[in-house]
C-alpha cells in the first residue's frame, strides 16, 4: 500500500511505497505519526526541500458506503483508496428509541401538557440527523486527507442519475442519438430501480436488457416509466405483448412509482456539494452514468472506491492503481449521552457512570493485547470496551474477546469514532 508522508514541519508530501516507508523507519529518519491511515513524519526534510505533486480527491457518496480515492495528477495513478461506511440507520433507530422513552416519561409525569405538533419550525436546508450524519463524516475525512496529502482539487458524484438528460432524450424521441453517456444514465437508473434483476423471472447475475412494458409498436413510449430490465429469454418470450398480457400487470404501477432512495441520496449529495465548495478547493461534479461509463471503459469491476476513482470528466484515458489494499472505515460514534440506562419498556434501571476513563483507556480506543496464557492467549488488535473491574472486552476481526486484563493492553490509536480494517486488492 501507499503510505502518507508529512515533512518535519508537518506539511503533506507525496505518498510513498510501504517498502520506502520501512527503510525510512529502519534508518531512523521518520516516526509513525498515525496508524489509520498509516502516516509517517520525516525528521530531516522540510516542504521546501521536497518536490510535491498535485493530487485530486475523488468521492462517490452513497447511502450506506462512500467511496474515496486519491489520484496523483500527472502520473494518473491511484495512490490511496478507502471506503467509509456510515451509521445513518443506527442514528435513526437511536432517535426513535429516545423519542419513545421521552414520550413514555411525558405521559407518566406531565399528562396535563398538550401535545406538540406544528409549533416548531426547521431552518432552510434542514436534513434529518441520519442524512446529516453522512455529510459530517464525509467532511471529516476530507479534512483529514487534506492534512495528510497535498490535495489540489476535488471531484464528487453529484447526482446518481441525470434526470434532465433522460427527459431531453425523451422529448427528442431519439434515446440512442443522445450519445453513449445518455444510454448509461437511463440504464443505471433502471438497474438501480429494479434491483439489478430481471423484472419477470427475478434472476440476476446475467446480462440484462432495457425492455418496454408497452411495446412501441403498440403505442408505448421511451419514457422511463415505460421501461424495465429483463433478461434475454424473458424479453424474447414476451415479444410484442404488454406486461399485463404477459401476466405481470403489477409492473405497470411499480414502474411509475418514484425512486425515493435515489431522491434522498441526491438531496444529501447536493448538501455535501455545498459543504465541499465552502472548503475553497476547485470542485468537479459528475453523474452516476458518467462514473459507470468511465469504470466500464477502464475495464474495472464494481467497487465503491473504484467508482470514486472514475468520477467526473477529469478521469484520464488510462488510470493505474498503485494500491494493493483498501482502508475500510466504519463510523461507530463517540459514545452515548444518556444519563441512565433503560429497559425494553423505557423505564430507567441504572445510572451511567460519570467517569469515562479507567486504567488509562477509554471505550473505542484501538489497542493491541498480548495475552501470554489462558483461553484468549495470543495477540489481539481491535476496539476496546472498558470495565471498572479492569477486565476489558476487545472487538477484533475474528470476534469479541472478553475478560482481557488491562495489563496486557497497549494503545495503538486513541478513539476517534471509527473502526478500521484493510481489504486486499489487486494493484
């Protein structure tokens, strides 16, 4: 993998290969600045003494996972890749649980209070906390990477589907005359809407074709509300019959239903675009159809970080991947603000201790435990959950290790609200 490098005055330099990083550490010319992502700080070189290239940070925002890639401009190579997994679903569930507890408490103690309905207003641009969380975590990693790598420009996938491009293609009545990119916009929209499976037989992992629910020869149009995805055998068997005549009348209503997930994702991306614009870096915007077109042109398999590297018109004709592993980042949050714990019915059962650090450790710290004996003998690396007794739990990639003494633990990185891992990739 490539390693981030900082100068002696803590300014970002070009990333180096891990073999070069080992030589610098062995020679005593550098020290480990951060473990995740792995970063070195040089002792004997300043920014003025180094040649620094411009890099472009490319982002592919997603509902569950956001792909991040850094491309070195001039050499056209991907020097770093990561996938950030959000916790929007957990935020939503926590808010619903809190609302239930407060409602129960209000009913028990303040029954005279009138219910609140429309007496609160939301400011312009308000987003639900589960959606706003995605923007905050993405911005956090944009700022971190700017400190670790000389980022000169950013690119992001602004909209999943260019609906205006699809509408223009319909108005002109010539979908195939709008160019190759317009076809990718429509096809990507249909694949996402129909779950990448055949609408008739429900089978996936096979070549799928764009198919008309009402054939054009029977008066059908090229509107996306009349299009679906079907495999070759089903498409041929259907022939010039409508979906209703073919025995799938329910598909007509499903085709006209709006794609709410895509609309919510697009709203988050616009808010993220405004936040990234405020950082002052040149910002390039692209569509999901162009991203897929670039990735297909490069011959890459689908992955979040590969989609990020293929975002926008700045993607070169050839793009070399110089990374052999992808950093997996999972948002975990910064502990809980609850002052008491409740049972499943919402009744408080115990208080939360005010003291948050025991024996020098805090819940969420990344630790390395070397256990000499017992059922957990060996080396374990992961996030720690502290206990007053000094017997901690460690969540590792192999599973949960319980009851490990604090004496066997060593800090790898202080808690920052994220869990980390690596996935091997072919460079």
